[in-house]
């Protein structure tokens, strides 16, 4: 069982049995992204509404069972850009705490979200441990990517607005960005003029080839974790894509 102290932070109550259902607050997240952040922060009873198989989570149509799950939650995690956020808020029970998260895989934002949720759930130690492991993983992947560069030279890249974090992971400068709106003819001309070797597109929002006629190789970067809610896998997958691409450039 859990309760709240005077600051609103969840604290464990005596009487919880080790063999019962997962302890701690019942957390319902709109997508696997918010759910993975909750899991990283130490939450054990986490449910994601939008199936990970849905490529673009905001396009998901809520079901009555989803709203029922929200009504029984202690904490409901959502992002403001999700069009169904209003319905989620309306469905939440009187005890539920609505938590709006800024979703960005930039390392600073990720660590801040995990720290914030750890404080909310009363799992600060688990959150701190995850953040420490995440920082070590980020640094390791970054070193591997720098070592994979052909001739040691950083390639020129263009990135979608929500994949700039991948360029940061690779330690390369972004020559230009686009999105989330469709690329205009003027943008297309300007970005192509940068002569990028790679385009870091956002698979979850992709509309096809970004720079048609360009020699740039397009990589589809995924922002959302899979069904295992392993947030680190997002960074590992992106690093693997870029490492292979950089080595062959």
C-alpha cells in the first residue's frame, strides 16, 4: 500500500505483503514513452494505453476500457501534444494525479523526468540508480559512435525536430532541422544545400523521403520504447543504426 506525505510524495505504508500484486502507485501512461519513464523511475505497477505497435501514438483512438483504466489510476502520465489528453483528464478519478511530461529523448530531459517521477512515486533511490546507469550508457554509446566515424571526421547531418538528441549522442553538429510540419520547397532547397551525409528522420512521424534527389542517407530514428518499456533500448537502437551508417559512409 502507499500513501502521501505532506509534500505529496508517495510513501510506503505498513501492511503491504511481499507476495501480492506489484506494490506502489497504479500508474497509467498514455503511451509507452511515458510508461517507460515511470518504469525507469521505479514504478512497478505501470500500464500503457496506446499499444507500442501504433507508430504515431497521437493517432490512437481511445477505447472505453482505456478510460476505465484511467479512472482507477493513482497517477496518470500524459503529454500535452496528445490530442486525447482532454478526454484522459476527464476520465481520471478524483484520487488521480495528472502528470504532464515534456517528452524529448534529450538526456537532460530524460533525467529530469525520471527524477521528477521518482520523487512523486517515493522511489528516488531507484530513479537515481537508473539515471546513473543511463548516463554511463549514453557516454559509452557516444564513444562508440565517435570511433565509428570514417576517417575520424564527423559527418554532416540534418535532423527532424524531435531527433536532434540522436545527433547529440553521435557528437555531430546538426546542419539544419525540419518538422514537425511538412518540409516546404524552400526548406527542401536550404537543407539540400547543406549537402548532408545523413538525415535523421523521425520514424514515428515519417512521411517518406525527406530530401528527394539528395545523396543523403536517411535513417529512421525511433523515439518510443517497445512493449518491454525499456527506455535504454531507444538509445541503443539509434546508436546501432548510426554506428553502422557512419562506418559505411
